């Protein structure tokens, strides 16, 4: 019997292969793909993203992958957004307010305060929400790797799986049923990040 398939959405921007490599390192049958049919038929979907919100959304649209990606985020399959891939799930971002996001999660993406150095580049700790499956088996105050100047603000705080503080408190991870997302880069976050990816892989299939 074949392993469950994880489609990593390839919309031609940034280093999207690092997420695929991390998942494959964990033994998952993960593949980077720009084929809408492969995304539609996969057992789980991962949306990575690096760079700017507007550039990523426009690239996803140019690749013709917005409809299938939005559908995958809401059809009950395990779905994981990473960094800008998390931000793209929201309605809009202050970074490029004229560009709409996928609108799967209620809320917007706002700039971190000018009182701290931006972007935040480096390690910071998570405050995990009780009972989070995404954060299962992590130690208290786990350290994860961030690169960002903007962060999501979900309208429903119960969707937050982990908080982080950098100038202000922001949602570092969300968990809405099978829809998970992380503002940090789990694939670049050592053992803690791999544990979170393993938690996701274990929900697939």
C-alpha cells in the first residue's frame, strides 16, 4: 500500500524546496508540484512562501493555482501554510493592501512595531496553546526560527496554536481543525521544527 501523498505547492517563487526536503527527511511521500490535478488529488497540501505577501499571491495566481490551493485549505484535508504561506491564508496584508489573500482564515496581516528591528531574523520562543496538536511533544518555550516583518492577526483567538512576542504579541501558529500554519520556518528550526512537521505528517492519511 502506497504512503499518503503530500503536495507541496510550487508556484515559482522563493526557496520552496526546503519544506519538501524536510518532509521527505521525515519519511513522508512529499513532492513539489505545480500540477493542479496533483494538488487536488493529494492526501495533504503544504503551502510554503518566502519574500513579500503581494509577490507570492500574484505568483500563485499567475501559476493558476489559487483556486485549487484555496479549496485544499478548506476541504478537510491536512493543510500546512509556512511563513508567507501562513499569511496568504488571511484576507489582506498591510504589506500590499491592494492584493487580496486567499481569505480562508478571518483576519489580516499587520506590520510589527517600529520599536523593534525589522525584519525579525532569528530565533524566538513560542507560547503554545493548551492542547495544540501542532505543538504536541514540544518543550515549554520552544525556540523556532523566524524571518518576517509582518504577522497575522486572526479574528478568532481560539484559532491560535502558539503565540510569540516581538514588539507585540502575535499569532506564531494557527490550528483550525486540519488547517495548520506557522509564521516561523519549521524546516529551519532544528529538532523543534522537525517535531512540528512530524506532528503534521502523522495527521496525513
